[in-house]
């Protein structure tokens, strides 16, 4: 999924992210597992249109996947809040959910840490 440059530039400024303009995958490269709560709060408290919602959720999911990997976790309490947002606005997140689902992958070693959680959304 391709995010518009104007959107990622604006969000990077608003969220004080170390964006340089050379990133290949903004959501993954700007992910920060220490800022998940902040990103969720920003998502919930900002008046975002769909493209911005997708970009911020991309950042949230990448950050959450990092958190799971860094702490060798399967899930933590923030998942319920993330899941609630994803389910409530599922239509706008279809591509993002599909990305993390890895629906054609069966080898556990090839999955993202967050993939089992995303598969439970379906």
C-alpha cells in the first residue's frame, strides 16, 4: 500500500518523527514500540480523514509488531484497543489488514509476530 508523500510529511511533522523523505516504507521505518500509546491517542483524538487514518494505523501496527518482537510477546493489553479500531473501521483498513495477514503463508517462521492476531480479526 502506497501512502501519499504529502500525508506522511504532514504526519511526520505532527508526530515529530525522524522522517527524511528517503524512506521506502514509512510505517515500518518510523515505527517506535515505545510510542504506541501516543500513536493510538493521536489516532483517536485527531480529526483524521481516511488516508491519514490508514497512515497512522500503519504506524501503530508496525510499532505493535516491533513491541511483540522486542519483548517476545504474543499479545499485550494494547491489542484490544487496536483491534477495536480495526474492527470499527474495517472497510478503510482492508488493504492494511491483508498486508499483515499474510493469508497465503503457512510457514510460522515466515509470519509477522502480529499475523496471528490479525488473522483472528477475520
